[in-house]
């Protein structure tokens, strides 16, 4: 009995914190999404689906997000896989940890400053000036979908590399020897052994990047210049500029629902692949 | 293969290098390098707005990291070896706290706290009719509380991996030798998990110090350094921002490398590759 009491006492502060700062606020969002906008901005209690019916008003933001988030995820995957493969299979084990740390560290530094770096590089005085100097004519890079995609890949690459690296590193190397001994050329070994066995890592990476991209605000705000905007940008506008809390809450709930569907799909996929449940947290 | 890896590392680090190089630009125009100078560091450090934002960020990061480390460690110890419904709820909450995008957390916290304060403040006014009643509003408190939520989840995840890899028999031996529970904790458990707590603290501090999106919603009238930088960028790119950015990057790089080194040393833990 004493042990149980001490367990509850240890759990209490964190429990209260999660209840007040996570569960309660999320409930508020759900309740507000069925409300109405006050004339001066803010919220009036109500029970109406009007806000949800109004979602197409922000259709462009949803469309942009649902197009650029999968595209950004795919690009990150294409760039991350060879790097993860190199780190797990080909790099000198002496340096492996250091190289891995070098991949992870940028993810934890300020995404604000790192996106700002691309404003600098893609802006008129940066890369476009170099391209013009080389004689390829004038190009505009900043405030285009290209700039936003570059920022996305740059920002989320580490998050994609890590789970793929983990699944490749865990792979039983004897399988590859067996495949080679049985006369399979390297490419065939890769396609029939390595690739399928690394799919759980690929799925985890894609899910993490996609989910975080769905809620992205900074990268489109900084590199899209108001022309390429995501759901996140619509949310900032709705809450901080037009103060339409009820509609903003409905947009936020929809965003979370899309994410929940993605996560469920991922869980289902992982169970079908029989993959171990990785607790791949990006730290 | 090697070349490809080198190219990706260049892609990851060149933009950071560009910022750092241009922060030493002597000229006033951000993107034309006209000579070496540290004048922008001086300008940034003597700008009262920058210093105030830096101070706010520092206090918020410190407080939220301390709260997260203490409460997170307590929770991780309580959850150790626990199964059943409480564990399931705890796991789900931690998962939600980490996976729900910062922007949704920010919005949810904003509307919940503003509404709650709207309910509480009239009562506070009743308690002190002299007009001296304290009014709750968004600011340091909401910033610290919101950052501590995410950081607490981080600390719990890191420590859970540590505790799972720990030899339980050490604690049982200590109990068999009649050490009271607190002595066991202080002399056996704490030294074993201390690196994890320290790494969690450093990651929490870095997260809070660098966070823009949650702070953007819950800061009220306060300005953290990322909020200051964001609004300055809106007004145009200047060498001063490069200098601030370089300093922020150096601080977080130092903290992060320390955290990574601590995490990767010491007892090998299960699923530790993830951390």
C-alpha cells in the first residue's frame, strides 16, 4: 500500500501538468470548433457544424499542404536513404557515432535560423545572382514552391535518416552473405534482402516527417513569402490576425484528424509488415 | 557513396556556415561581403531589445527545463515496471504531447488559458476589492508551462530507455540490505540515471530556447529571442540577425553535442539508438 501511495505521489505533478496543459486545451479546441465567432473576434458558445462546412474557404491551404507535404516527404526519403545506407553499411564503425551525431544535431538547432539561411541563399543576391553570372539568365527562387521544398528537405532530413539507419543497422548481415553465396548480384541482394528489411524504418521516417510537415508554419512563412502557404499559416492568420477562433479551431481539429488517420494507417501497415514496434523518438 | 555522403553533409552544414561567415561582414548590406568585422556582434549585444528577448528566452528555458527534469524524472520512476491501464494512459499522453504539432499545442494552450483566465480573474478581483487584485495573463507563466509539457515528455522518454536497460537486481540488492527506499534512490538509482536526466535537461533547454511556434501563441506581451528574430526578418535581412543567429546556433550546438555525448556514453540501453 505504501509503495502504491509513493507511486501516485511521484506521478501526480506530471499528471496534473498533462491534464491542465494538454488534455484540457485539446478539449477546448474541440468545443470551440463547434462554436461561433463573436462579432469583435473571439468565441461565442454554440453547437453548430457551420465552421466545418466553411472549411473550403481555406481549401488552398489544405490543398498546398496535402500536395507539398507528401512531395517533401518523398524527396527527403530519396535523399536520406542512400545516406542512411552509407552510415549503416559502408562507413567506418569508428566514425559512425560521430557522423550520426552530425546528422541529428542540426535537427535540434533553431529551424528559424536555418530557414533564414535559405532566405539568404535563395534570395536575389544569393544563388540567382550566381546563376545569372554564369549566363543562365534570370531565375527567381525565393517565394516559390521550390524554395519551400528545399527548406522542408533541409529541415526534416535528419528525422528521415535516423529510423532508416536504425533498421539498416539492425539488419542481420549474414543474410546478405547468404544471398551473395547463392549467386545473387549485389543489386539483386539489395532489392530482395536489404530494401524489404529496411521498409519499417522507411515507414517510420515517412510518417514522422509527414506528420510534422502537416503542422508546418515557419518554412512556408519564411520561404514561401505568402504565396505558398500551409494549414499552419492559415491557423496563425485565423488566430492572431482575424481572431476567428471558432473557425480556426475547426481547421485545427481537421488537421489533427488527418494526422490521426495517417498514424492509424502507419500502425496498420507496420502490423502487416510484422515489423517490430520501434520507439524511434528523435532526440 | 562516400562522395554522396559528403555532399549531403555539405547540404546540412553549408547554410549554417554561410550565416556565420556573413555575420562577420563589415558592410551594412547583408549579402555583400566587404570586409571582416565583429561590429554586428557588438551592435546585437548592445541592442536593448535583443538583450531583453535573450533574457526572457533564458529564464523560460531554464525554468521549463528544471520543471521538466524534476517532474519528468519522478514520473519515469513511477512508470518503471508499471503495466495496465495507468501505463497505457501515460504512454498515450506522452505520445500525443510529442506528436501533435507545436502549432496546435500553441493554439489549444492559448484559447484554454485565455478562457480560464477570463473565468478566474473576476473572482480574484472580488477577493481584493481595493483594485489591487492580481490579474492572470499570458506571459512567463504560460511560456514556461507550455514548454515544460513538451520537455517533460522528452525527459520521460529518455529516462524510460535508461531505466529499462538498468539492472534491477542492484535496487533489489540495496533493498535486501535494508536500505530505506530513499537511500536506494540516492545511492543506486540516481547515479545510474543521472546522465539521462542531464541529457534530458540540456535537450529541454535547447528545445525551449529555440522554440518559435508555441511561444508565438502563448507569449502574450513577452518577446522571446526567436519571436524577436522572426519579426526582424519580416522587416528585412540584416547582418545583425546573422550575428544573433550565429550566437544562437553556437549555444545550441554546444548544448546538443554535450547531450549526445552524455547519452551515448554510460550503460548501453535498449532502443538507445533512437535517442
